[in-house]
């Protein structure tokens, strides 16, 4: 009986300590995940030095083929979306997918690209809005649809880290602007 008391006392102490409010808090906090993929970098550099970067912060691996992901551009901020490029492969959580212009002179664009493409939509310039689509529906955009004004001419735009997901409206305040041909961050987020 004496030994039983020594065994029961620690168990009772543990049970009583679990009765406080802080015992209900999870030890690990759940991560806030994005609702979908979104653009994280835009390079509108000299000549053919053009690249787009898409990040996955959804908490899961995304099958780009099955999700029907594509990019398109609107030429000079007028007309319809055009030049659809279907994205292929899979994109793990916390990874990026880079689309580069095949004729880029910067090796960082060529070496980091998951897809290299010439022509539309990778022949964009600073007044061509670029859209990320999922099954034909716009989920994220760089630039303003139906607006021919330059928003990204001769610059690199990097999405600020407090952006937590895609947006169907372009907000320049959500992007950091770097000099032309700045590609040091391309391929990582």
C-alpha cells in the first residue's frame, strides 16, 4: 500500500496540473497556409531577360497539370487574355516554379527555369498584365487588366513576404521594386 501511494501521487499531480487553461493550448501552432499558388517574382529586364516565379505556400504538393494551372498575358493592357502557357509537373509546399524566356541572356533565368518559352506570354513588357489561372479562372495578377499604363517596365518586382495568397487585383504596395535585370532572388522565396 505504501508503494501504491508513491505511484499515485505523481499521477494525481499530473492530472491536476492539466486542469489549468494553458493545458488546452496546442504545443505546436498550426501554420497559416495560402488558399492557392501566387506570383512571387516578376522580371521585366533588358531584351529577352524575362521571368515569372510562382510560389506554393498551400501546405501541400500541388499537381499543376491536374489543377489546370496556366499563365496568360494581356497585350499592352487592352483586349483579351492571350498566349496561354500550361504549367506542368508538381510544386511542393514552400517551393517555387520559374518560367523564363528561352532567349534570356542572364544565366540565372535559364538555370532556375522549370519551363523556358519564347513568344507569348513570355514576351511581355511593362504594360502587359500577366495572369495566373486555375482551370481557366484568374486567381492572381501582376499589372492592371485593361490599363495600358506601365506598371512594371524595366524592373524586377518581388512580392513582399506579408502577402499571404493570390489576388485578382494588382496592388503595387505589395511588391518590392528592384533595378532592371535583378535576378539574385529568382528561384527561391
